[in-house]
C-alpha cells in the first residue's frame, strides 16, 4: 500500500504523481435527538405563540356570532385568520434547513344548541340554519407552530334585543355554563405530575352533581404531542359501564 507523500519524499523512484491519495471517510454528523417536551425552551415558546393566536382567533370568532351569521362563513373566517397570523411568524427555516410548518391544527368549529362540538361544515353544506338570537354556541379551534398545538374552546349565547327565554330557561343555561367553567378549572388543577386520569373523571362527577347537571357521555380529553392532537393518554368526562379508558399517570413536562 502506498501512502500519500510530498514530492520531496520520493521513494524508489515513485513520486506523489504516482501515489493514489488515501481515502479518508467523511466525518459523519452526530444524530441529535430533538427534545419535544416542555424541558425545551423553544418548544415552550412555540406553544405560547400558538396559544396567543388561538386566543386572538377565539375573540374574533366570538364577535361573528350574531343573529343571521352563517356557520360556514364564521368557520372560514376563523381558519383564514389563523393562517394569516401564523404566516407572519417563524418565517425562517429551522436548524435542519426545513420550513417550519404552522397554521390550523384543528378547524374552527361552531356547534349550536344540541350539537355538542366539532361542527365544521363543508362549503357546500346548506343544511345548517344561520345563527339566531339566544342560540347557545360552542366554539372550538386549534393552532400549531411546528406541530406544537394550542386548542381553545368557549361557549357563548347569541345576543338578542329581547330574550324570548323564560326565567327558568335562562337559569338552566346559566347553571350549565357555570358548571362547565368550574369543571374546566378543576381539571386544570388536577392535570399535574403524579395525578391520574381517574381522579379527574371523579372530580368531574362531583362538579356535575354539585350543579345538578349531567356530564356529556362520550366526551374525552386527550394528551397532545407534536403533530398529535389526540394522544394516547385520555381522560373521560363521564365514566360509563360500556366506555372506559386505560388508567394513566400524568408525567412531568408532558
């Protein structure tokens, strides 16, 4: 084997013109594992930026919930608002040289009265009536930055000049809305490191009983990860004999 040498180091009449260069393999770049939990400050920032836009979008959508508004128009408006605001941030490529994806993580949904959630109709759907005074509207939507998702939801009553609801009907609505708000606050406090999904479900039952309302069957809360809006860890709002989820413990930084 002949090794690489300089011209002045000719040996046995062979010059470096005759000697093949020794192939040196390129140094491989180490594979860096990207940390996608809350121990990474960049991840926290992306969640926060997504949350700011989600909250702003929610406020804009609430303003559109007036008598005569079409559900499909409100949903389109909200989605376009999210796309516009997310397009204005994180314009540069990431460290790997790739474009950072961002935008709608969950479409704007307008669910009226007896419809529980997730009503985001097609443009061609003309079966849904426009909003009317005193309609109870559930809004939910999601925003992501690089797959890190912030989801918000809110319940509003379509304003009316003169309420056609009886005092009893108004009281029932107020009670349901208050119960939902308290349940959300309780759940937030129980979703912590070392807590369990069964403890959250039990607390939801206590809240429902305290307000003399019924939690909606089949409603789930989900863990979220990068690009995953419905993760493996789930919490039942109301436990039934025919519907259960795997027990789980909430871990730090999830």
